[in-house]
C-alpha cells in the first residue's frame, strides 16, 4: 500500500492525526537504500506507526559541497517506503521548511566543531536545526537514526536532552555492502576504481577493532597502516581524519582508557566525501 504523501504543514497535520498509537519518525534526505530500510524496520519495532521524512536540507551543506548534485529519487523512495509499510511520508519543499530565511537556529556547541564538524564547519548547526524542526512538525514519540553517522547521533541525543525535546532517540546499526563498504547515498558517485580505494575505510576500522585489546595507540596504529596504503593508491584516498573518541562527547581518547569508544574515519575519494566508524570496547571497565 502506497504511503500517504504530505507536502505541506496542513497535509502533515492530517497525516499525523490518522496515525494511530505511537509514531516513529525516520528523517532522511532521500536516495533511500537498504540502510534506510533497516531504520524503517527498527522504527516499526519501536512504534505502532512509521513516518519517513524526505528533505535535502540546504542548511547542512557548506560552500562547494554537493547540495545541487545530491541524488533526488523521490519516486523510487516512495516505492521503498511502501515496501516497508510506512504510514506516511513528509516531503516538504524548501519554502515549507523555511518560509523565511531562518534567523534563529540551533548551535551545535563544542561537539559540533570537532571531528566531522572541523572538516565541515557549520554542518552540524544546519543538521540540528532541521532535525529539531522535523521533530516539532511531525511530533513523533520515537526518532530513529543510523549509527553510521555516529557524531550526528550523539549530537541529536545531546540536543534532545539539553532542550527537553519529548522524543526517544533510537540508534540503528550500520548496514554494509558485502565487501564492507558502509551504505551511503553518496556511494553512487564512486567510479569502479574509486570504490576499490574507498574500501580502505572499512578495512582500517576492522584492523583497528582487531587491535582493541592492546589499547588506543594500537587501535590507531593498525588503522593508519591500512589508510597509508590507500593514500598512495590510484585514485588516492585523501584522509580528513582518523580519531578514537568517546561516543557521548566525541572528545578524543588519549592514553590508557577502559570503556566504550568509537573509531571514526572520513576521507575523500575523487569528489566524494565518505565517513565510517566502528564502536569498540577498550580494556575492562571496573
């Protein structure tokens, strides 16, 4: 059954009123793939009804980034939502989400200025602003986000806690291709040779995870060894960062550490920016 499509705030209010029981929202920028479908399945496990938003948010793209060429595949996206039994899709135009140029926005704070935030200044301000607007408009009981965007997930959880937003935030595991590449709407930009180079990201994470019993320095060294080969490949990986961080704050972990951690990596292959991460357990917590 095809989901209801709401394009205006009035249509959204009608669709929301028809959703019985609890509602889970899966915010997306479209170009849906199996990773997004896994979020919809997680949403169904957490609520009676499921909504998906499809909106390419201009506020989270910096100058020279891929806003104009970001894939827009709404007909296919709607079919994907139908296959997962989504109840309604909110697909607003830019003027619906931003009737006026926003003057009041969400500031992401110190966590938004490190790691991915340092590579893409202002990105997290724009992301948090649109997520808060979507939560206010759709009013879900649950919101589901992928763990592939680990820093995004951590920041949304912090925003919800700091601003007392009445929603439960649920993270869903990263979905990967059989060769290990994390699913992303941007993967379609990669040529065959570029994709082979990009596989170094997930290989580096696996190498780091395999070294986790030996401590933070060993984790980073193992991952760097894999990445250094990719930096010399043709086409090369241009590394943006490789960091081992606290999953709640994204502060870098240095020295001895016991507890949860995230090994995060990002780089560019050709014109495509790719991110990935893996959760780790370092040492033994007392």
